[in-house]
C-alpha cells in the first residue's frame, strides 16, 4: 500500500525538464507524457516511475503473459514496462532472426520505488512503506538540483538500410504477395541509424517533444538502453471492464498554410486507399478484442477520424469492448499483441512476410510501453515515431514505414517513410546520407 505526498510548484514545465534529466541518472525509469493533449480517453498528463523495487524480465521457458499476471498478483502494485515486438514469437510459430543493435528485452516490467504524477502545477508522489516523507523530500530536492543546461546536438549522419530503388522494389514484390492472396495488407518498415554517436538522451527527448509533442510520448530507460518516443497512437487501455484501442492507419503531411492544410485534411479523409487501410485494421482489432469480450460488446466508436498533430494529419479509429469475467487483463494484451496497425492482415501471414523483407529486428519499435495499476487497469502506447539509443555501443536507431495494400504507390510509400522520419531527423540534428 502506497502513501501519497502532494505539493504545488511554480513552474511545472521547468520541473518536468529537471525530472527528465534526473530520471536518466537511475538504472531504470519511465516517463509517460501526453504533452497536454486533451481527449475523452486521457489517463494521466505526466506520469513518472523512478528506480525499481522488483522487476520481471522475459524468460523464454515461461509464458510471458502468465508470468506478468502472477507478478502483478504477487505485488498488487504499480507496474511500468514494455512489450517488445519480438514477443510475438512466444505465442505464435514465428521467428526473428535479423540483427538487433539496441537490445531491449522481449518483455520487462518493474515496480517503481517512486511514482510521480504532475498535473498543471500539482505534484503527487506515491511512495511505499519502506520510505517516508523525508525520502520524498530528499527525492524532490535532488530533482530540483538537477542541471538542465541544454547543449546543441551535433549534426548526425543518418544511414538507411535501404536505398530508394531497393525499397520500391520490395514494395512491388509485397504487392505480388497481396495479388496472390497471401495477405491483404502489410506494414513494411525501414531502419535509419548511426552506429557511432554519443548523445544525451534526456536532451534528445526534450528536443523531440518540442518538435513533435504527442499524446503517447515517453522517455524510457533500462540500464544503457533508451527510448525517446513521440507516439501519437494508443495500443490498448483498460479502465474497469472497458477496453479501448485506437489504431492509426492513414498519414498526410501538413503545410504551414491553413488553406492548404484544409485541402490536405480533406484529401486524407476522402482517400479510398487510406480508408481501406484503416478499415481493414479496424476489422482486425474488432476480431482481437472479441476474443476476450462480452458477446456483442465490441463497438467502433469512431471510424476514420482525422486528427491533427504538429507534423502530420492522422486517420484514427476507436474500437471498444467490455472485458468478459472469464478473462484477466493479460489475456486482452495477449490476444491483441502485436497491434494490427503495425503488422497487417491476416496478422500471422503478414508477420511472416515482414521477417523476410525487413533487415533488422524491430525490437521495441512496434512494441508497447505503458503502466498497469494496482487495480489491473492499464494504458499502453504503440512505439512509433521513436528513437532508440544504446549508450554502451553508441548505436542510434529509428524505424518508419507504412501499410502496403494492392493500391499502394511505391514512390508515395517511400515518401511517407520520410514524412514520418522528419521530426526524428530534426530532433537529432541529422541528415540522411
């Protein structure tokens, strides 16, 4: 059982920056930041988990979802952590044999020593019985004394695993797979990287939030591995018995001109290709949620809605269900992971073909980061628009891609990858070689 200590602060944004810098001094930390986006499904504005009391790491000899359930029952406390895309291999006959230069575990969750929520100018710190208010005051003092002087990120050369010609060739081959009926849609991605770069991850994350503030943003650290995430997409949320999924399929660039923006927005809304992509994934999500839902409770609350972000317009749908008493919270995640928006349909066939065409493991990209409450509620994002960094081997990586359908124009698909990469390239002061 945790106690809560509350204070008010003068400058919440400055305190958040100090907290971000402080968090990377710990071996494990997780910051979930919605960048002040307001919608009816909001959970927390700024939620932080610092240090750890206990943790659970992926064990290939055990079912990861069962292990997580038992861990949560044992502790009945807050959990923060992630599901790696390659966790798919534990529940399906699949493989991931491409190289991985970042190294996030397939699954990792930890019980934090401190949980901090910031809302407007109010700070709440939840602490365990092993601590007291003096521990909290000491923590807050350490955060306040953290240095946040930003340094300009040096210009970074960004390499790609594909050249344009090769990427387009692969899309045409994938379209042949679709024409043959093996799949209807497939998410195909490429990696951009630098394998010898030194950065300050906290500064990078703060810079990314300035350039591309997103509702499912996070700054996540496990030892020497970092995730700087500007995700606009929710994977799954559980609140009591209600489950919410909000898949994104459909992207358009934005202009600085308001009139042109309205044209681009309408064009995305009316795009037959983008709508068909989105509806296919909505059907997949409906099927995933139905496996754990009360009969006839699966609903599409919004279909192909157009949402505006600093860099792009996105087509987002909202699917909900009521969790059946026959299932627990990990069953919902198990049946829905990996999320259909990042695989394709049918899901298994799409993941098999993804493995053939992509050159590196996705790792935490296409995975999910989030929290689980003591009451077994949760909220998880989709790890996209994200930079991963391994400090020990100085490897920086980000991955972008899109949904390939029979109507896909290979040139436009390649351009979409670059549109999605723009904020990430800008955040690292990078330039594609």
